[in-house]
């Protein structure tokens, strides 16, 4: 397993950070995989996968670059620069574009765990990678970035509250499969057999993305990042989270959408943004759902986050005809 030695100072300085570039790269990984983890991802893939595949079919070199860079055990480092504060997507893409071509080829050799394919022995690989990420951002992420950002913010609020209730160990344990606080200052970041790294005095960033994927990255010995899937599902606009027809008939479409969205903790403001409903309407729906025992509110700092109860889970699962447990 891969683990990092995280001293008390590093853990005290750890914090959450949102990254448009990480969101775009996570979406690229989802397109590359071609299969979704839940209905929201599958609906998103149906909209965007044909255009993505057509783009790669017209550009065999970039297609090979993606297959090589997204290795089974290791992602080529130049594709995932460690997120920075206040960085726009354009800023992040510029860092990918500015990668040293020789270093990019070295990273790809590590990713494929062998010789580099002859077609990738060229100097324009960082440019090609940046162009593809720009396409993914413009065509599949940017139109819904504000919605995604609110889902990510809800995740950060919920995990910050979790840290207050149960400590950082509980947060690190729950980030994604493979992460676990081992004790004795050891943080397991994945299940791969890699040498441990010491993070003494470094900054540890926790970066949520909406696709159900994740990775680690670092910048020298000063900044490390763990990218993890947020608790909320990927949404592609107000129609991105499917509402079972039976649930809509039972509760009404608007109230049913609120209940479906509350598979992950959200505030009233975030529900307004995600549903497009007015504040008063969302408040009434929450009151009815709470009185019925289907949702509950939990205070997190100055916010109140609403989430489905066990009874709410049963109602949604029964209407959907499939078990989709809350993350």
C-alpha cells in the first residue's frame, strides 16, 4: 500500500481546495473509462461520450496519449499538476501545456510501465494534453461548473463538520476506497505498493471532484494533494439527477427532486441553486419531508445541512427499483 508520513504540523495545515482543472481531469477519466458509477454519471456519458470518442478517432496520437497516460496503476504526473489556490481552469491548463516534453515522456514510460510507444516519441505531448483538457472543460464541464461547484462546496462543509465531530482521522478514512489513517502519523493514500513519502512541513490539500474517481499528486516536497470523489453525485444541470417516475407521482416532481438530491448533505441555498426552485418552495418541501421523517437537518457551523434519513433512503430505493446507498 502507498502511505505518507504526516506529522502534526502538516495535519494541522491540511485543508480543502476546489480545482476546476481537477474536475476537468476527473471528467476525462470518466470519459476514458466509458462507464458510470451511478445514474447521473451514466446520463452524462450518454450526452458526451459519442463526441469524445469521435474527437479521439480523428486524432490517433492524442488517443494513444490518453491510453498511455491513464495507466492502470499510475497516472502520468504531468497530466495532474497539484492544484493551487485561486487557480482558474485556464491557469491549470497552462501548467499542463508548459510541462517539459522530455519529462512528459518519462512520466508516460512510468505510466505504461515499459517502453514508450513510438508514436509518442515527440515534443508536442503537453500541448496535445492541454488541448484535450480544454475540450473536456469547454464541452462537458464548464456549462455546469457552477452547479458542480455548489455540490463540491456542500461536500467540504459536510466533511469539515465531520472533522469537528470525529477528528481528522475519520475524514481521511472516508475520502475514498484505499484511504485510511493507520495511526503513528501514517496516512494510507492508496492500495498500490509504493515507497512511503514524508510530508514533514508540507501542505496537504484535499480536493473533491464530482466523478467517482481520485488520485494523488505533489509539487516538490512542499505541496501534496489527495483528489477524492465527493459525496454528492455528478449533476448535468437541473435535469441531471433522474427522479423515479413513481416517486414523482407520490410526492410531486419538485418535492421528489429535493428528496433525490439529498442523498448527500446540502443546504437550503444549495438546493435552490440545484433545483431552480424558489427559496420558499424549497423550504416548504423540506418541512414536509422532515415532518414525514424522510429527511433530517444537521447543523454544520453556520449552515444547516439536510440529508435523507434511513426511511428516506427506503422510499427512494423502492421507487427506483434499485439499492443506491448514500455515500
